[in-house]
C-alpha cells in the first residue's frame, strides 16, 4: 500500500510541475534594448517555442536552444550555447539575460489613425 501511495504522489508531482512550467508562450520577435552583442541596440532577435523547448536567434545572428530552468521553470529559461540563464516577465514582453542583455517584444509599428471622411 505504501508503494502505491508513493507512486501516486510521484506521478502527481510530475503532473503539477509540468503544468506549471513555462506559463507563457515566448514565440515572437524581440528587440535588443540593452547590452546588445556588437552594439546592435534595436537589433531583432527571435524565439520559436515548441512545447517547453525554445530556439533563439540573437541580434547578432547567433542561434541557440533553450528550455525552462530546472530550478524556476515558470519564470526562467536556460540557454545552453550561451551558458547563461534568463528571466522573463509574466506576460512574456521582456526577457533579461544573466549577462545584462535585455530583449523587449517587438509588436511592430502602431496602427495608423483612422481616416476621416469628408
């Protein structure tokens, strides 16, 4: 009976931790706004997310793979090739890397104002 209880508790922990991991979809285009590589402030960076796995392309064109950080999967990612982590805002609009680099989501230009009819 203890064995069954232990197995059920372990399964519950796995389900709960997987459900809480990566609470926001980070797929999109970002702009580097601080401490950018090669001084490319305003340069475009891209993230493509497939489940918990992420593909990143920084403002200098360096690709890497990332995944939720083991210790804080709902708020941090680990970028393997860059050997650093990053924290992201709850809405996914800002990503701050351990090196100090900051990316902000690029939503494109604002819509043009409506035309007035004469």
